[in-house]
DNA sequence: AGAAGTACTTACCCTAAAGTATGCATATCA
DNA sequence: TGATATGCATACTTTAGGGTAAGTACTTCT
C-alpha cells in the first residue's frame, strides 16, 4: 500500500504563516531573488520583454519569463502583446504592482544605509529611482 | 578539453545582481519565507528562543536556528546567552535590524490593501504593529 | 528514579527553484 | 539563401533549502 502525500509540508507551513502574517503574504508574491529586481526595473515604466532582458543581464530567459508569468498571475503586472512578427510584447506594473513602490523604496533606503562599500553604488541607483508614478 | 566549473552560476548571478540593485541586496539578507516573520516577531522587543518558537509554531527548530544564525551573521539581530542551566538565550534586533521596520511596515500596508478576504486579519495584526521602537 | 525543560546539533532525505541547452514560427534584411 | 530578431516552450540537470527524526547536557521537579 502506497501512501500518497497530498501536499508538501512546506506549502502547508507557508499557508499557515501567511494567513496571519502580512509580511509573509508579501513574500509569497515577491519572494525569491529576481522578482524584486523585475519590479524595480518596471518602476520606471512599461518595457518590452527584450528591454527587460537587457537591463537584467544575469537572469536567464526561462527564469525571467517564469517570473513574469507568476507576477502576471498574481496581478502585479500587465502583459500586452501585439500579434505581429517579430512579436511585440510589453510589460507594465498594474495598480497593485505600483503600490509596491514604497516597499521597494524602503528596501533601497535600507540598502544604502547598511551596505558599507556598496552604498555609493546604491546611492547612484537611488538618483534614478522613480520617486512618484 | 574539459571545462571546469569553478563556482555555481546561481551564486555568480546573484552577486552580479545585488552589486547594482539595492533591492536584491536586501533580499539577500531577508529573502526566504521565514526571515521576515522572525524579524516581524522581534519588532515588538527582545524574545527568548522558546518564545520565538511559540509565536511561530509552523517553523521547525532547525530552520529557526539556522535563520537566527544567518540573521546574526548579517548583523540584523543580537544573540545574548546567559551561562546557566537550563540555557537562557535571548534575541533582539540590532540597529540595522530595527531599520528594517519601514520595509516590513510598507509590506504590511501593501498586504492589507491587496489581500482581499485576508485583509481583515492583516488589519487586526496591524493594530499590534509596533509603530515606533 | 525518571520525566521535563532549554537551546541547540547532526545526519539523512526530498522538493522546489534555478541553470543549460535546444527548438519554434515568421518576417525582414543582407 | 540563410542569417537575424523576437518571445517564448520544453526537456534535462544541478543546487540550495527545507523537513524529519533523533540525540546532547545539565538541572529541577515529581
């Protein structure tokens, strides 16, 4: 007789956690290393897929698309495609995506205050930080 | 001719990313599902190890300790132990740990505004949210 | 004598996330 | 003719992280 595992314990624990912890609820949406970077890059406005790729060179196509889909499913961004050849697809932040700005901003502040040597580079990034939509 | 892999590509990519992205720098410190919850629970003040365990029932001891160590190494919290039996160990946020408050707060705001059904529960949590140190 | 509490540690396994590599469809450009 | 660009999809492999279970050291409580 084989015991069937209905769901991973990790998932159950995570569910438990984010039901009463707003912070974990957010991590469910933007947790992982790449999602915040993607959102960060979209704060400055709508971008084509290829532009995103160029501005985040270290990410692989598979992971980028995967995350874009998840972010779209979670309602954080909007995908628009024109049925032309070659394809023309753009991504932009949705309403709730834009509401992430204060979170990302607070993170950026923390980073500049707590990164030692790196802080200068971050401060430079902060200059381009789109302050308001 | 054999190509030798010197280090994992994941790590290299992450390094690349957080050198120029403050947001990813932060995710390196508090990324993962449990760390924000731990910090959240310490916002209200110093806690013993066993108190943390009770307030986060879903986490296993191994993972809790593992994360506490990482957070300590990253300078986000301070561990103090009294050499008594039974052991008496407390954890509290360091200066940079306390500076995470605006990040967690912005997350909590986002969660209450973007969680539909769950928002009421989050709003309840927000009442206890330690606004200032 | 033995159970319980405290703050861990260690060993082993399993899964989810990430990386690598390749393919596809179509049109335009050289 | 075939190279290039675009936005993906798919199959396979590797790695990091998390889960389970058990043990430790010492004391106080029963």
